[in-house]
């Protein structure tokens, strides 16, 4: 069942039930009021008859009762044994079949009939001519009441139809109003899936309701998907470009070996070293690309002593490189919450870059300011031009491509470090003066030990 049909059906059924409840309440309220009015009127008429009978002792009671006979009714006098103490007074002989009863107190009741209007009867005890206590029963057929209720019934039916027709029309219009943006959204999604157009929904001159929020969210999602798709295309293109050079070098040396390598030991050694070097470069590049391309899953974080972590990395570099590394810290213990392997990789990337692009000493300094731990890695190389400072964190970006290739750079290290720092709710920044060196600063939320 379509949503528009559901809206029309629900609104129509809801209004139908509401109209039926209201009209039923009106009908029975009016019925009760009208019947009570008839009962009050007949009771007053019966009291008037009793008063006349008591005040006119010289006139025969049967003759007096004829003067009070209702037009659409009947008068009876019932004795204790249920017998009639006088002839029933009525203008319609069919009324004689109505039931009678003896009562010692005033009562009233409605006698329902199938094919005719109901009868209302009022019974009241009186003293009859022979001194016997009898019951005076006055009957009245509720013709006017029945006609009024019938008229009211048809009026309510017509009113219900008049109310339901606009409800159905309103439900149809409401369905179109709600479904129009939904249909537009569906059409746009199909077009995007079929043609990859990244089409968005026009939100001009629209009221800011829930449908507007849905369409606005869709547009935001389209921008997000488009951005990620373009990044993916750039990533694949850059990866292909980066892998093309080492593959070409390996292929060239392999062909050279095939032609002249057997009779030239020097060429054989040069080719093997070049192939091995380019293979290492491709392995490193692929590993770093996989790290960036994989879905960012939540790693296990734990309490870490940053000073101990950085000290261990500095010791490793001192053992592997014959370089001067100056490590300074304000205290032996500074704690953060993070992933040991990932933070170790960030520090490794920064120190590896500092050693590659500088021949002088490298300073590593750790400090804590309030709830922030800061790790600075300072080199004294040729520095980074100001216009290049923000670009160095982009994937595959290298300031000096030829020199970077000689040093084995892939242009992915700082991009990886930036991603890891953002996952740890920290930041990675750079400050550099051309000719004086470069300083990278890691800032991480500290754990308050107090």
C-alpha cells in the first residue's frame, strides 16, 4: 500500500470515527432531553387531571376524563386486581393492546413499538368513585419526538458526509505535500546512483520543517560522499603514480640484467642493489597506503607514560644512527591515554624526518602545560618555506621530490601522523624558518594524576 493511500485512509478513518462519536453523543443527548421534556409535560398533564378529579365531585369521573384525553393517547383507570374500573378512553382502537399495570406510587415508562412511534405512559394513584385506590394511567404516543429524532438522524448523516468529503480532499493534498519532497529525494538518489552526478536537492523557498531537515541532511551526505569519492580517486591516482616509478626502475634493471648481466658482475651488483632498494620503497609505500586506506577502527587505549615512550625511541635511534640526539624533559612521568604503537609511530616519523633533512643535532623536548602534554622535535636543517607548511600534511606531498626520492620518502609519513593525532584528540603542527630548521609539535590531552 502506498504512503499516500495510507495517509488518506488514516485521516478518513480517524475523522469518520470522530464524527460518529460526536454525532452519536449529540443524538443521544438530544434524545434524552426531548424525552425528558415529553415526560415532564405528560406528568404535569396527569397531575392536572388528578386535581380536576378531586375538585369536581359533582361531575362523573368518566365524563371529566374525556375532556383531558390526549389526541395521540389513551386514559385508563386500573383497579387493584388489574381490572379496568371504566372503559378505556382512546380515539384509536389499536391502542387497546398496550399493556396496563396497577401502581401505588407515581411512575413513568416508555413502551417501545416496532413499526410505530413509542408510547410514554405516566401512572399515578387516585381515589375512585367507590372509595377504592386505583391507578390512573395516561398514555401519549411520541409522534413528534420520533419525527424530530428521525429528522435529526438524517441531518447528522448529511453533516457527516459534508465533513468527510473535505477530510478526504485534505488527506489527498496532505499526502501530495508530504510525498513531493520524498519523491524528489527518491528521484535524486536514483539519478545519483545511475549517473554518479552528485546531484543535490534545491532547498530554496522551503519551510524549515522536518522534511527540510531530511533534505538538508541528504545534501550534507552527498557532499560527504562526493568528497570521499574524490579523495579515493586521488588516492588511487597518486598510489598508481607513486608505484609506477619504482616498478619502472625494477623492470628496467631486470631487462638490463637479461641483456648484459651475465657477463658484467658490476652491473649485476648494481642492478640487484637497485631492485632491492626499490622493492623496499614499494613495500614501505604499500604499507603506509594500507594504513591510510583502511577504515579507522577504534584501537585499544591505555594509560601511557609519554616520557618513557619517547626515551625508548630516542635510545633506538642513538643505537642505529651516529647522530647527536638531545633529549630533555621537565619530569620523568607525564601520562596520557592512548595507543602505544600508534603514538610510537608518530614520534618515529618525526624523528626520522628530522634526521633525513638535517645533518646537525636533533632536539627532543617534552613539557606539560595544564592538561596538555607537548612533544617537540626540532631539527636545524634548511627549513620549510612558509607557503609549503600546510601542504606537508597532504598525502604524497613532498617539497623536494628528487631529494625525497633519494632519501626514500613517500610523502605519506606526516599524513599518517596527522591522522593518528586526530584519533587521539590531539594536534600536530609545524613551525619553520628557512635556513634555521623545523620544529614539529605534538599536543595530547594529559591525565590528571591529582
